[in-house]
């Protein structure tokens, strides 16, 4: 008992702080360099060989150029639409399916659950999925980025476990008072399920925001490309970023590329702090009960 309450030695604490500080520097260093390069002027980027650790004269010319109505602006709108609509639709379908599977008296509920679990083990593959999307006429449509990935079996299982952990007395009392299943789900279950909805919603939002491979398969029109596919074109394929209003001295290509990279990270980074308080509780409750 005494050994459990013993304070750690000072050298061990210092060693931990040094290790954690180094880990933070390793993680934050590349991000700081990306942001600094996006804010640096052309001359400093040229002297630094394409990367800058700290901007001498910070400027937002790169951001003004790519947000002046060009392809990047359109791609951000496409990604925002896919993320918002896709997340809301995925949450609606996942929560209703998970709630139905959590009900013990659901007809063929165990068979349906086994069918959902089977999708976690067996995948149709890329070509059958492409032919299915083509058969439904979704090629070159933004719905091709949403509908095929609307439901994740893993998220259904986690959410079902959370619904199963809610007190059964609540739904039984509502049933005695004459409430139907949909009313119980809407007025009782969903208000009590904010942690799992926030956690699963964040999973879906990150997945939709980072969509690029399915867009590369299904979308030919560049005006419908999401920001991640545009980012891939400029960073990996090293295409030249077109600018609309660059001023007297246009920003350098590395600064424009890093500005696109920062813009692709900001939305998810801004959403995460608001959902963090629900994230741990929702995931742990659903996972442990499952």
C-alpha cells in the first residue's frame, strides 16, 4: 500500500517532462513550419528553399489569393456540403438502425445484427462498389461521396451498445404511458445520447472531410472536387496553383500550397474542442458496454 502512494522521484519526473516536451516539438514542429510558410512572403520562401520556420514579415496574400473565388474556394464549399449533409444523414441512419437493434423484441433483430457484423469482415471491393455507384447513376455527383459511406458497421455497434446501457425503466414507463417507439427514441433516447452522438458525429465528419479517394474514382468534373483532392493535386502531383488576385507580387507556390493545407485542417481542428467533453464519455461507454 505504501509503495502505491509513494511520490515518484524527481529525476523520473524531469525525464518524463523532457520526453513529453520532445514529443510535443516533434508533433507541433511540422505544423508550425506549414503555417509559417503559408504566411511568409515570396523572397523569404525563396531563401528558405520552400519552407520557413518563422515568417519575418507575415502576410495573408496566399490566403487572399486562393480564397478569391478560384478552385480552392469551390472545393471548400464542396467539402463543407459533403461533410455537413453526410454527417447529418449518417447520424440519422446510424442512430435509428442502432436503436432498432438495441430493442430486444425486434423481429429478426439478431439476423439483422449478424448481417451488420458481416460487413465488418467482408468487403465487396472497389470494382463492385464502382459498378454499383454507376448503376444508380451517381457518377460525377456529390451524392457518390455520401451515400456509399453513410453507415459504418463499427459505429452502429458502438451506438447500439450505448443505447443498450440506458435504463430500461425509462422506455418501459414511456410504453406504459402510451408513447410509441419513435416518440421514445426522439424525446427520451436521443436527449440522453449526446455524448455518443457527438463522438460518432465527429468520426463521420472527419471521414467525410478527408474524402479524396472516392472523389478520385467517381468525380470527373474538377468543379465538384473536394478540398482534399485539390490538395493532393497541388502537393503530390505538384500542379501550379492558379491565383485570381495576387497583387503586385504573386505569392510563391510553396506558400499557396501550405495555405491550402492549413485551410484543409482548420475546420476539423475548430470542431474538435467543442466535442471533446463528450468524446471520451461517449466512446468509452459504447465500447465497454459492447
